[in-house]
């Protein structure tokens, strides 16, 4: 007999969270070795900071939150000059 619907949903959501945590652990674990040496630690921190800035910059531009007076390339374009 099949388990009840909501019990099954809880089991799959727990599996999904476990999968995400395990994937994150596998990705972050090798970075710990880079933090032990000062030179690579500086590069790693700078890389993470640069990546976060680029994601923020891209999302703001895509969502129109950056205060561009021309409204971005679609609304302003080259015809605005």
C-alpha cells in the first residue's frame, strides 16, 4: 500500500534538503584547504567577493533596480542619445 500523500511529500522534501546540504558540503570542503595558506586565502576571499558583486550587479540591472536614468538597454538604447 502507498503511503499517504503528505507523508510522502515530507519524505521527499527531507530528501531534497539533504541533497542540497550534501552538495554544498562537497563544493565547500576543498575550499577549506585553500584557506590554510594566506596567499590563496586572500585570492579566495577576493574571488568570492567579486562573484557576489557581479551577481548583485547583474540582478539589479536585470530587475531595473539600479536607477539607470535611461531605463536600461531595452527602453533607452542608442536612440536616447
